[in-house]
C-alpha cells in the first residue's frame, strides 16, 4: 500500500500541469475534443446556495455528467461547450456518497473519486480515492485532511503561495505541491499523533479500526474509511474548520 500511495501522488503531481493557477481544471484542448476516449468528470468545487449544494467541475464538451448515490435518485446535467458543468443537489439528509460519471449511451466513464457529503452538507464535503490525498471541498484551512493506509501517513491542504511549515509527530515533513492548488506531506506508519501546520497544532486520532465503508466522529473532526483492493484499507481524517 505504501508504494500505491506514492505512485498515485506522482500522478497527482502530473495532473497539476493541467490545472489553472487558481486550482481549477483547465478546459479541454482541441486534442481532447478529437479523442475517441471519454474522460470521467473531475469535480473541483462545491458552494452553497441557500440550503442547496452546487457541485462544479470539468468534463468533455457537452458531456452528460451524472452523480449516483446508493438508495437515491441520480442527479444529472450537461457540460457546456467548454466542458464546465454545474450540478445542484437536492436537500440531503445524513451522510451521502456520490459516484461521479459521464454517461455515454448505455455505458459510463466512472470517476475513481467518490464525493462524500457528511451530515447532508452541514459537515465536511470531500473527494476520496484509493492511494490519493483526500481533496477537501468545504473551505477548511491549514490542514484539510490526513490519509493513512497503515504504511504511509499523508497530510494535505491548500496553499495560496508559499508551502506551509509542517511537522508530523515532532519531525519536520516537506510539503510538496499537488494538483488543484494543494500540498501534501508524507511520513511513515504513525497512529494517533500531533500534526502542526504553520504553528497550528491538530490532534490526529489515528486511522481507526472500522471495517467496510464508514463515517464516524473522531476527535475534533470526522473519519472516513473504505476498503482498498485487494485487501487494504484507507482512512481519511477531516479536521473541523477553524471558527
């Protein structure tokens, strides 16, 4: 699993070349338009419009983008000619996880990411994926998430310029840039510990011991866990936002 998380991070770094300076995803090029391959949607922002969550992102020009959730009706919209899309979610209750996809006839190009909405949007909103740093979408600052697969711990967040000063378990860790205007810092296998970002400390409660897909309150934040093939598990801790 350690190799898996590191390899995935290389892919995330490569994706940064396709991002604009504000962390958004660049629109499709002419080569994209001519390609026979259908790319899955890439969510890059969530905002609130009253009690409604608005999900935004990029896909192919005029693509049909769908969000599917277990036990709920699908939400769909078409991207515009530049590939940008906007989906307005219905009122949500409890914890909901959506699978983003592009629909092509009877087939679908499914995203490797899962959109997790906690407490119907009153809690964190994030994108999770095996071997990748969790992408926080609800405006947390400093430390957005801590991912662990039992072999590697990965702290991540966003930056407006200079990389933050990070210590994990009292040891300095290098904050490397990722796509979407973010950074990540890695360490070896660590349980509950203190993570400091630019002088602000966070008490990371560890990866937990739940099985299957789980969402639970953990310390001063929320912990999301999910199985990873073939026999692994990844957990993401999402600290509460600063008041």
